[in-house]
C-alpha cells in the first residue's frame, strides 16, 4: 500500500466534461508550509444527492475582485468511489458570499461549482441526504461481528473505541466511532483501507527525489475478512465527522506538490471516552456535550519515514495543520484579505490527543 503519488492520475481534458453545481465542506488550514483550503467532502445531485471523497488535492488559488463584487477560490482534487484505483481530477470554484453554514470544528459549507466528467455518479463515494436547511448526512457503514451487530440493532447505540487510527495505542482524552464508505469487507486490501491487516502490517513508500525510495512498515490492528461480516448502515450528519489527517507530497521531478487525505475510506466521530452514538431510524446522533474535536490534524511529510507513520500514530504534534475557526467570520476570503501572506502558525498551542505510553 503506497502513500500515493498523484502524478500517476489522469488529468481531465475538455472532452466529456461539464460544469456542475454543488456544495463543498472545507477548512482553512495553516502549517509551516503555508495556508491552504482543505476539502473534506463534495456534494452533488446526480440522480439522488451523492458525496464525493477527495483523495488528493492541490494548493488553492484565491483571486480577489476576479468578478464584479466577488472573490474566487479554485482548487483541484481527485475523487473516486471506494476501492477505485482510477480517480478523476476535478476543478472546484468557490465564490465569496457562498457560505451556507459554519460548523463547531471550524469547517464551513459553501456552495460551489466544479468541472468534472459529464457523468459524475460513478465517482461518488456514496449517497447523501440534504436537509431543508442545506445541510448533509452521508451514508456510512460500521463493520462488526454478527453478535455485535445484533447488540447494536437492539440497543440503537454505536460504541466508541479508544484505539488510535493505527490500532496499537489507546487514546486518553478522546474516543472514536469508526465508520467507512466501504459497504463490505471482501479482501485484505479492504482491511488495509480501514487500517487493518490479516498479517498485522501495512507498508508505505516515501515520495521523494531519492533514486531508491524507502518503505515504512506499520504494525496495525490484526483482523481478517471473516471477522467482520455484518454491517450497520447509517446516515451521519457531516457536522459530527472528525477531520482526517493529511500527507504532504513534495514536488518531485517537475511535478507540483500535493496533499493527500490519509485513509479516505475511514470516517470518524470523536466523542468523550465511553460515549456512544445513537441510531434513530438509521440516522446517527450525538449529544453536543459528548463531542470532541481538535483544532489541528497531523500533517505527515511523505518524503520521510517518520512522516508516513505520524498520521496513524496520531501523537505527532510538530508536523501539524491548524484549523482556522471561522465561526464568527463571513468566510475565508475575508480572513485572508485581513491577513495576506502572514504567519498563521506562531503561538498556536492546540489541545493535543493524549495517548497511553507506547
């Protein structure tokens, strides 16, 4: 399993591509490498509403007064359904004044338009529900044993886990309900997509200008395909979802630098240890006082072995991307007008994930 190389993905041409209307959930993130817009989810109506999960995305560009009375931000990203090795690259365009809502974790939902294949449905990660208030729930799955499945259905509750993403250390100040866009677990490759393996190991390769790349072997939770044969299906409000960790892929051989979503088929809801998610008519819910979110995600440098391991261990706090909280602001355009080309990382002291000793 490789930490991906976006240069191998095809870039869309003009033929067979259209401009579509949709919504995008994103964050304004700051790291030592600069500030970028981080796409979490894209929504479009192709038949039913569907959600698209980014795997790679490029640094954004923001143009001020590009249109009469409007600023415009553009970013490209790759989207694909679960298991696909052939994503398509789309270009997203966001105008100032398009903010629909802000979420408690600092992310925002904006109206947008995007250029992509004329038929986008095959690239969706799953189906979505859109509320009358222009908010979204997405269809996800929790894979478990038949006995645990019966208990979940009877209780109407999904338990949280204190294990970190790697499945090797326990978290002290947060627990996660782990979900996935995979409808079933059919192979060892599926297990690796949700940070498990039948042999207890996942391998990653660096992205750099070395003549010979290095390989990072991570010990992960040992599981097999016969262990999780039942799936709980539910629709999860996007405001409950924790932000995924990221990789940074430096520029190599004239290819531009890119960011990667770590394990894009994994979705997490952060709660206090011991708290649970309720399931009412297949919709997940959580008391606001039980929710836990952080003001940063781990940003692993994919050119280094330690960087490949950092997002899975989750303890790394030196290589991070901070989330700007825009709750009291109109949008990220206004924020950047007020703070152009400025240091946004010095002095930040986020509350970090606290893990048991290794």
